[in-house]
C-alpha cells in the first residue's frame, strides 16, 4: 500500500464542472475534521445533513449549503469524509477547492482516488470497484443494471464461493499428504470432490460472465440519401430537437451534424448529412465527400427515400462500399400517399420501415427496430459485468483445476496440491486478493482507477 495514502487528505469536485443545481465537494482524510470546524464553525453531527454557512479563511461567507461529516471508518473511503454540497456554480465551487488546497495542505484528488482508497481500506473489493466504474460509464440501462448487481456483490459472492471451495480442497490435500505414511491417513477423495465442484462452478460463472457484453461503445447511426428526402426532418424527430435546418430547398444540409440520443435506455449517436447526388458544384462536392466519410464510419445506416422515389432498393454504390453493414431503408413522407406505417425485415441486416417525419407516424416502430438490432444484449438477462480480467483469471482457474482433477490420485498427490494452489491464486485475484501477496500489484490498480473520473 502507498505509505502516503494514510497521510494525505484529498479533495475534489464530485459533480459536473458545468453549472448545475448543486455541486458537491468531497474531502477525505485526516484533515476533513479540522477543516469542517474551520470552514463551518462546527463539526456537523456524524452522518447528518446540516444546513450551514461555508466560510473562507477571512471569515467571509462563500456559500450556504448542506454539509455532511462521515467519521471513519463509516464512510465511503473508510477515512474521515466531509461533503460540502453547495450551489452548483463551477467558479464558486472551484474557489472553495482552491481555498482548501492553498491554505490547508489538502491536495486535489487524482481520478478514481476516492474509490481506490475505499478498496485499499477494504470497504469494497476489486470487482465492486470495477462495477462502480462501469456503472458511471454505462451507455445502456441494461449495462447499468449489470454493474449494479456487481456493485452489490453478486459477482464477488460467486467468485468467493469458488475460491473457498478451492481453499478447502487445498487444505484437504495438504492434510492427506501430511499423513500419507500413517495408517489412519485422510483420504484424498473429498478433495477431488471439492475440486470437481469448484471446476463446475468456475465453468458456470465463466459462461455467464462471457455472455454479457458491456464492452460495446454507443453505436453511430448515419442518416443518408438523396437531397430533400427528409433526412434532417428525421434527424430532428429522433433527436427531439430542431438542430438541423429543414427547408423545401434541395441541398439545405451542407455539414454533418452529430447528436447523442437515448432510445429505450440505450445511448446512440445520430448523424445528419448532406444529400448525395451528382453535382458539379464545388461546395456540394465537399459536402458529399463528408457524407461518405460519415457513412464509412457508421455502425448502422438509415437510407432515406420517399414514397415518391422510383426505386426502393439499396443503391449499388452503397452495397459495393458497405456490404456487411446493416442498413435500414426508410420510406419517408407516407402522409403524402396515405400509406400506413410498417416494417419489413428483408434479412438480418436489411429492413424497410415506412414513416412520416411530418406526422411522426412509424417513428416508434423505427426506434423499436433500432433498439432491437443495435443492442448486443437485447436477449440476455442482465447478470453482472464482464471484464477481460475476469475471463482471463477464470480461464486460468479452470485450467489448473482440470489439471488437478486429472492427476493420478495416489501417486501424484503433490502435483494435485500444486495445481490447486495455482487455481487458488488465480481465483483470489478476481476479488483483488492474492493469498500470498495481499493486494494486487500497483499496476493493475492504476489501470483501473486512472481510467475513472475526478471526484470518484
Ligand atoms: N452524497 C453522496 N451521495 C452518494 C455517494 C456519496 O459519496 N455521497 N456515493 C458515492 O459513491 C454513492 C453512495 N455510496 C456510498 C457508499 C457508502 C457510504 C458510507 O457511508 N458507508 C459507510 C456506512 C455504511 C452504512 O451506514 O450502512 C461504511 O461503509 O462504513 C456512503 C455512500 C452514491 N451517492
Ligand atoms: N409531407 C411531408 N413532408 C416532409 C416529410 N419529411 C420532410 N418533409 C419535407 O421535405 C422537405 C425536405 O426536408 P429536409 O428534412 O430538409 O430534407 P433533407 O433530406 O434533409 O434535405 P437536404 O438537406 O437538402 O438533403 C421539407 O420541406 C420538409 O418539410 C414528411 O414526412 N412528409
Ligand atoms: Mg438536410
């Protein structure tokens, strides 16, 4: 453990840097208590929200807000923690932070440092720390729900269960090896039973962990098609905004425009582009080049046509350049021909949806369709989060357990013990312990915690 961690008091803004309703400054470490007394004129009652004035060093009032004091060990980090919940003005909050840093020797926290301290003080194990980091970054409600399960310790419980079975097996083998020459020696059968049980459980958890893909990035959907087909109108409807200019003039959109949206708990980025057509106009040529650039990067293409289009097939140039990419053809403006909204699935990655951006008809069907085809976990019951680290450690655990279970029972007792010992080591690393080394290496910890946001 880092020797300084016990000494240094850290502080950070735990809420957004933008203006917001309230902003929370968190302070953790031995200076939290004297700081509360000097800034608030009193120590708030432990774990009770109190409305107090916040003072600077010259006794000037800097804010009136809620303060909460969490004396150690009953706090998020396990250290003394002071929370100052002020008005959400970033300049005001920054001046409070600066005051803390300049006059009290508190230092600004590194990204993820509160979480790291919670882990080092054994408030949470490593999988729970990882779950909190995934929870904050989750781009879909389903991933957030998995992260929540992991945060509450469901994965840790299963991982600990495997580790305990292996430990028991090791103790049994070691005992039977000790008394191998005596007449009342302990039979190794019990250990083998435990090894097989641990193997079964490890395989189960490996399959379950691998199933849920929380590595996916938010998909990018690019709207493309001929000029005037209603691309920008569909963009505006999907983004519930009037960000993109809509006119009845062909060639209205010149630049690409991207906006994040959320469809049924799934984050997406949606991009409006200039209409593709043959032109000699230099400006239009540049715009169309940009459109192709976006189409190449897209995870999914919405190709807009209208009820008036002569041909509703995918144009050859799109097929040529983007085979394998999923495409939805949208037949827009069905209000003009009084057609009904509908969806037709041609193949896995090719569907036709009829809508009207003007009346909104068919847009719910379109959103539903996008959610279905773009959420990789749509048919999977949320369990807990998956990390490459878990898969790797579980694979190693399984490998050593298989080796242990295959060794000849009587003659290779020592080899079984070795393999079980290695399995135990790997399984222990799941929750961030290693039976011989105590904590995981600083490198693994830094990789995890450095990727987090400030104030967490
Ligand atoms: N204001 C505020 N809201 C927040 C947080 C926070 O730090 N502050 N959290 C930050 O992530 C999350 C909540 N997580 C927390 C986890 C543990 C403790 C805590 O005080 N634990 C003590 C006491 C437990 C108990 O009373 O049951 C402990 O573990 O000993 C506080 C917040 C989300 N909301
Ligand atoms: N009747 C009807 N008109 C629509 C519909 N969607 C768009 N329009 C109209 O079609 C015209 C073109 O719409 P835009 O959204 O600007 O089309 P665009 O494809 O972005 O056009 P460019 O940017 O020029 O390529 C506008 O006059 C819209 O009001 C629809 O569903 N029904
Ligand atoms: Mg447009």
